[in-house]
C-alpha cells in the first residue's frame, strides 16, 4: 500500500556559530603565508569561533568519499589512497598543499570565507554540508528561518483538512501537531516532555520506538536522523536546544556517536518508509517533508 504522508516541518535559522564548537586558541605557530587562504579581512560577519578538530575531521572524511573522476581528474595507474589526495584538493581550491594539510591535521590557521567557499566547491559539498563547514570554520552561514513551537491557525486548518496521515514537526524532530490519521499510524507524539519530545532522541534511546519500522530499515533511519540533526546543529547558532539534544545523545547512544563522527549532513526531504502497524500490518508510505 502506498500513499502520501506529508510532514510539515518548521526549520531553524542560524544567527551565529553554535556555542557547542570550541574556540580556537591564539597562536603564532604554523601561521600560513597563503594570502588567499588566511582570514585577514574585516571583522564583520564572523563569529571567530573555529572548531579545528571538527573542521579537520570534516575535511578528511569528505575528501575520502570523492574519487578523481568526481572532480574531473584522472586516477592514474598507481593510485593507492582511497579518495582524493590532499594535493589534489589543494590544487582544486587554489591553495598550497601545506596550508590544506595543516587544516586536516587540526593545526592550521583560520581559512578565509573565500577559501572556505572554494573548499566547498572542490569537495562537491551539498548546501547542507557547506553550511556545516562554514560554521566549523567560524563563519556565519546565511540565515534560513527561525524555529518556533507555535503553529499558526492557518497551518492547523490545512492539517485538519488533509485526508492522509500528516504531522507538523520541528527541525529538532519535535512533533508539534498531528491529525487523527497520523496518531493512528505512529501513535500520539505530542504528549512527551523534555528531550523525549524529539523523535530523534526517542529513536536512539528507546528501543520500543523502532518497532513500527522493519528491523532491516533501522540503519537507514538512524543515518537520516543523524544527518538531519547535524544540518540543524551546524547552522542553528546560539541554540541551547540543539546543543543539549546532541550532547545528550552523544553521552547516551554509542550508535548516535558513531554516526555523528561521519559528518553526514542532509535535510529530510522525501522518502519511502515501511511501517509494521500492529493492526493493519505492513505498510509502505510515500513520506514528504
């Protein structure tokens, strides 16, 4: 069985770089002489909080998943490393290999906005991944929208008139409102308190929350949850809710912590989901966010 299941999502907006990232220490060691790489511009739209560890790990993992053909380069005959070489990324970005290497090794100077944008192009980052890297580099990503738990009467009227399961969910996975068909499908999700309000938190801390989906689909759902949350965390700015959710999951769920280290970033869009309903049985639904 297949049907449309709209999930009306509220998004969050970045204002400044997340306070969860670590502030870089000022040092003269290893200062770059790359005039186009080092950030020496006016202190206008910057947060000045560079997460060296996060940026270095992000760059290394993104480089590892690219192949030379993905960026228009020849693989050659003697190629052992998986992914692109550091010198290839540096060449595509028009910076020195030494400067890029220091970034990956978590000891580099803060890259300028120009260099950060060039790295995003060289590594073929999606918009979500680019925003994540911009935040790690200590720059302010362009705003999208502000999070709110308020649901307007107009939106509620739309929800009520839909003849398919639908619910309004925040960017942190908090279900704000459901119609009756959604409650019948996944249960009432609006009565939780604290961190349990987030379906992401429930997914990684309460095994019972996974029973509605086939066990074979659990790894895919886990990756989607983590990638979506990382996108929010990377652009949310001074966001205590996002920080608390991530920090709690890192402490309580080894599975979440392992997936978080992959630096996969993506917003939920549309996907097919399989359900195992206790009364109806197996269902395959077309879900759209």
